[in-house]
C-alpha cells in the first residue's frame, strides 16, 4: 500500500464513521435505545467525553478537550511515520496502521466539533453483562490493533535467512 492509497482509505474509513454517527444522531438519539438482537445487541445513543471505556472523562473539561485533540494528532503523526517505513510486503502492518488512522480521524472529528464522541453500538448479554458502547471508528481501531499484534507475532516481509540452519554435529562419547 502506498501513501496515496493509505490517505484515501483513511478518509473513506473516517467518512464511514461520520456517516454512521450522523445516522445515529438522526435515528437513534430520539429513541435513545433501539433493540436489534433482543438481549444481545442494541443501538444506544451516548456522548463519550472520554476515550475507550470512558477513560479520562473525569479530567477537567478544558484539559480534557485539549488532551483528546492533541493525543490523537500525536498518534496520527506516529502512525504516518511508521507507515512510511513499512515495506510493500508488510501488508498486515500497513492495513493495521490504516485502520488505526481511520479510527483516530473519525473520533478526532467529533472531539474537535463537540468535545465528545458519539457512540451508538452496544453489545450485551441480557442484563448480566454490558460491553462499552462504541462506534465505527472504535471498530477500526480495535481491528487495527489486532492486525498490529498479529504482525508482531508473525511478521510479514522479513528477509529470508541467508542459509538453512545446519544440523548439529554428533558429539562423540
């Protein structure tokens, strides 16, 4: 994946996130909760002033707004820096970075616009277990992290060994 493709995919991913959030504002917000799969999945409109699992929502409002704009911008800079160093054969890493960037941009747009992120997807098991409410950008970020972990465990595009390992010589007793 080259730089132009990366930029287009990030823009499309962020746009899909914004379309989902706009749709949620128009269709879910008035009803607050819309059951989709009874007892398992629902659309639940919420504004998250923090990050994942509401991290930082207790920060003072002025600091929170600055922090949640500056931190993603720094992360995007790092993502772009790492992406520029990837090789074409490192497809998993390239896609992971692309998804992370799309998610960061999608949520950053909300933070700049209103100081909070629109979340509307909610997984749960009846009233026994509730997962955090999230959005499309969060899906991109989670998928990107999975790809980065997979790439760390099984890197792609590494140089092949120069020679096959030699069997050990038999030791004499």
